[in-house]
C-alpha cells in the first residue's frame, strides 16, 4: 500500500469492547473518532463475560443496554460450595450487606460477541478501520501555527495518521502504553480457563451463579439466557462545543483524578478476590488460614462491602447540542 497520510481529530487504537465503547461515547457527545483494529474483521474470540451494575449503567448511558436486556436477565443470587467440607452458602445479589435493595440493573453474564456487535451497530460504517496494525507512534517534529495535530501514528501498511488525541485501547501488550513510557504488565501468577456449553434441549438449572472453591483453585459457572467505569465524553465538550486543544490536557487530568481512587479500589478488590479464592497454598499449616480468610473475612465482611464499588453510576452522556 502507498504511503497514505491522513488527519483525524481522535484516534482510538484497538477495536475491542473498550475501543468501541469509547468511540460510541465520543459519538454521543458529537466528537468524531477513528478506531484502528489490527484484525480484518470484528474480533469475537472469548466466550462470555460478567457485567456488574456499574457496567450496565454505562451501557444504558451509551444507549445499547436495551439491545441486550431481553436476552440476558440479571442474577438474583448464587451458591458457593466448599469442596473440602461440602458446605454450601447462599448469596443474594438483590440486596447489599445493609439489607438495602440493589439497583435493578443487577449482575449479568453476556456473550462477548453480542456486546461487541451491539456497540458496532451504533457507529458509522467508516468509524472502524480494519487491518490496521500499529507500528509506531511519534510526536510531530514540526508543527505549523494553529496546527494541533501533534501525534503521528504509523501503521504496518505504510499509512500515517496525524491526530490531536490518541487513545490506547489495545490490550495488555499496548503499543500506545509503551510509547507513553508505562511499565510492562505484571503476571498475577493466576490463570483461568473459560468455556461455553450449549444445551439444545435446555439444562434445567436455575438462573444462579454456582461457585466451587478449594485451596488453590476455584470453579464457577453461569447459565446464560472488564471501563466504562466513568465515560470520558464529558471531558471533550464544554457548553455544547468541542473544547480547544489547550484545554484537553487539563480535562484529561481532571478525568484521571476523579477515577484514580475508585480504580485503585477496584484493582485491590479484584486482586484480593482472586488471591483468597485461588492462590492459597495447600501446604500444611497454611491451608486452614486461607480457608479462614476466604470463608470468614472475605465472603462475610469484605465481599458485601465491595458491592458499593460495583454500583457506581458513571452519569449520563450529554449531547453535543445540550
């Protein structure tokens, strides 16, 4: 392919859930963006994912939740079984630890493909550029007066894109994050295997989450019928108009400051959840401690209080004319 040079206001690297959701949020507030996806079509690998209340509220704000509501019902509860003792505990997902009713959005498990397609359908046909693998990123060496296209994205096919804003949604091996100088990802020491079973004649199971835990491992399954943790759309408009290039850095700093502590809480809670359920040592003298931490401290004290983080309301997206 010839060396094509383009200009785009906003470039998003990665056409997964994060990339498409970001593009849709920007579209809702009147900001045009281009998504670069290295695959030649929508990547639909992966079986399913669990969405908590905060994610469903974000999908409502994006205007796509209604496409999924009828097919994916919220869970009202579940069971946790201790493999060693055979004891099963009932959990409710309709009330928090204070006995207060949860929001109607609830917790749902949905097919990853269904979510991706729901997001893609809301975007213009030219919003995603497939077969666009990112090669490198650089700052423009020279810029003309009033030219705010300060970042150049180079693709494997020889094309170059000048942009004002570059957003990386390209996963754990992100080229964008490396360009920014962020640290490499750290392996957690845990792994998960997921699969999808199809029962043409029905499975006869109740619509509940079933989880089985043992020292050093955990197993769970959901029967089907990861953020937006806070959308960035508000940061790109003010008084119904796109903000100037000079203000973008300030707005992004405000966005980061707002979500920093909540993100830290989510990361910590997620790590503790995996550690206490899967990473316990089975050596003598330690297994009983992990069991105590899991059954008494985590499930009875920590887990119910984490629910507040999962009910976070990201707010409504304003329209460009509002």
